[in-house]
C-alpha cells in the first residue's frame, strides 16, 4: 500500500517518515538515506554551525532528493540562518523547541 496525502505528494514522499532533526547527526548523509528510502530527510540547524549546515543543505540540493530543514527556535545562535533558508529556497521547514 502506497502512502498518499497532500504533504507526501508535495514533497515526493513514498512512506510517512520524517526523522527527528537530531543535532550534529541529522546532516546530508542521514537525510539523503531517508529520502532515498522514500521518506523526507531533515537537516538540523540546532548545532548552531551555520556554515556547516549551509554545506549540508548545498549537498542535499545537489543530490536532487527531497528534504527539509529544522529550525529550533530556542537554540538559534545565528538569526541569519532563517534568511539563509529563504535564500536557498528551502520548501519544507519544521520548527521545534519554541513557538514558531
């Protein structure tokens, strides 16, 4: 049975799997594996390492796989990261650790 709903169709998901945005772990390697398996990989930004997160996002864009990015409101160390997500055209952003 194939999973099908509006979000799945919009993001190219085959199975209802969106992993937690685990700090320092949810990078392009994990996100691409999840997306190749049919879910939607998520890149974390909770590490506060904006330049490293940018590289991971660039790697995911280059892969052509669907993915999203998480923005943990309470742990954002560099507010410009939100601008970077907009500039990169990230179409799926989740928020955590605070009110969006």
